[in-house]
C-alpha cells in the first residue's frame, strides 16, 4: 500500500517561527519533530509574519499556503493565532469574521484546519480581553468542525509559563514554546492528522 503523503502549511506570527526560543524550534518545530513519519510522510512549511493580526492573515494565507499545496498530497493548514487584533483596533466581530473567512476558504479546497489560539501574557487587564478573543476563535472554529486548541486557559496561571515570560521580556522562551507544543500534541493533533498517537 502506498504511504500517505501529508503536507502542512502553517501561518501565524513570530511565535510560529520560534522567536524567543534559544533552540530555534518554537512550538511548531517541536510538534513536527514529535510527529511520527513511519505511517505517513510529512512535509511542513511554516509561513510566519511578525506582528500579524487576523486581517493580514486572512489576506495572505491562501496565496502563500496555496503555493505549498499539491493534488498528490493530503493538504493541511495550521493557524497560529495571536492577540494582535487588540492592538490593531479590530473589533471582536471582525476578528471572528476574518478567521471564519480563512476556515471557509480552506473548506472549499477540502483542506482540514488546526487552529492554535492566542496564549496569555502577564498583564491581567489585557488577559481578560485575550480570553474573550480566544473563546470567540474557539467558537468560530468548532462551529465549522475544525480543531481548536485553547492555549489561554491552561497557561493563564501556569507558574512555569509566567516565569518564562517574565524572564524573556514577555515572550515565551524554551519552556514556553515547549508548553504550547505539549498542549497541541495532547489536544487533538494526531487525531487531526489521522495518525496513531506515539506510545
């Protein structure tokens, strides 16, 4: 039987690129490295853009991810969302719509999507708004039957996460990226890829 071939295009901001991680893997690199390739061949293409909100993500994802998709592969899309919309004065309703447009466009192409929500920061006031944004993103994603990983709730009061942010100017370092990767790997990643979980 011919081996399955999976191609993953991933879009998001600098977190997707592993900025702040001294090992330069980031959460996405860690997840890919933990994904077995004996059942299916796996090719991944991280397409990160610094300071990206949903508006520009919605505008660029298809052109960039589409160049990595091929008919001979199972094409998948990973979206790493940030809280950048809060700084860009984008309304929650607009943020929802931007994500919905990406998900609907992917569905039209037959592409399964895995969405990773924005993690918390250290500012309690801002975190309230990030939490609302994360819940909205989760709602939009689940309504469309795609996979959503909430990183906000489990990391909000996580001591190791907060310590890592505090020592890295508010950005996750090696420990923080490792925590996001753990959440992704244990909240539906293998099921999304139709792969058996490693023992």
